[in-house]
């Protein structure tokens, strides 16, 4: 089968490609978790505020304090400028953040691979 990734902007409905922010957040910074699930014609939008609870010394990894919600799998983690800092997933009901740097590396690796 063929796997493709499409990153598009649609000006007619003001839909833009997400802007990835590679700068680590500050300890205590408020962020927003955004998710939308599509379940057989019934869309649900999940929005939750969260705080940055830990940042590593190298500023490469950060943790958030978010309540478990099964709707948040693969949700965007957004700052107050609307930039995406990463993606939130839950393991054992604890939030795991995949940083925007990792997302960018995966996408660039994929695009490099399909160009060959």
C-alpha cells in the first residue's frame, strides 16, 4: 500500500498548516491541549488547560500536569500564540509529550525517504 502525508493550507476556510515551536516552554507556563475525535458522525472537541510541571536541564524534554482523558490521544499541545509545542499521548493514564522537534525530525525523515 502507499503511505502519504499531506500538509496543506486551505485559504477558503482559513485553515493553515500548524506552526511548530521548537523553543522549550517555561516551568509553570500555561498550555492548552486540543483534540478532536470523530466517532461515526459525532465530532467531539476536547480542550484542557495544563501547566508545564518539569523542564530538563538541557531544555530538551518537558512534562505537563494534565488529567487523564481518553479523548486526548494524539492531541496537540499549543501555547498562547497558537503554536504547536508537541503532541500529547497517555501511557498508564500519565501524559507523555512528543516534542515538536521530534515531530519535525520524523516528518523530514519521511519526506527524505519518499523522495529517493
